[in-house]
């Protein structure tokens, strides 16, 4: 279920994010992690391991989202760090990142968790390839925003 959009002040109040002093190196590192994970997802797609391609594509989105957070001086605070990143991106970057991409990021978080911890063989080729395409758009958009 797609969560309703919340504001940055609500995320702070709920304890999902916190202010912190980031530096250019931390932001560049998140961007590099996102690019590396995206490249890994592409290679894994070629060998047909749909679950791990999906996981790598999701992780590329997560790292790019963290970079976006860091660039604004925020980081995830809670145990629900993945939810915090997605909620932050939804709250702060809704005008720059299309809703279908943000929605898929959240869907992928839940699906990746299911595939990793609960049920084998639930990621199909089309799901893995579809997420890779969305991750590629998300990461490239984040890199443009971050100018790295």
C-alpha cells in the first residue's frame, strides 16, 4: 500500500529522520554506491538471477536516496531506515522524481524484503527488468540533482 505523502516536518516529528552535518565525500560515496549497485544489477540480469538483480536495483535506489538525504543535511534515524529514505524522497523530491518511480521504490522495498526473508522464487524476470529500468531513471535523476 502506497503511504500517504508526509511532510519533512512530520518525518522529523515521527523520528524517522534527523538533521546532521554531511560532507561532499559522504554524498559522493552514496552516489558511487548507487552507480556500482546499478551496474551490478545489469550484470546480474544478464545471468538471469532475478532475485539478486532486483535486490541490486533496489539497493541502487536506496543509496541514491540516501545521497539525496545527505545533500539536504538529513539522514535516516530510526530502525525503519529504508522507509525513512523513501518517505524523505517522497516528501522532498516529489516535483523532481515522477510518482511512478517513487511508488515503485516503495513497492520494491516490500517485495525485496519478502523475497529475501519470506518466500523463495517470487521475483520474475519482468519484475527484475522493470525495477532495473525504474532504478536507472531514479539513480540518473538523483545524480543530476546531486551534480556528481
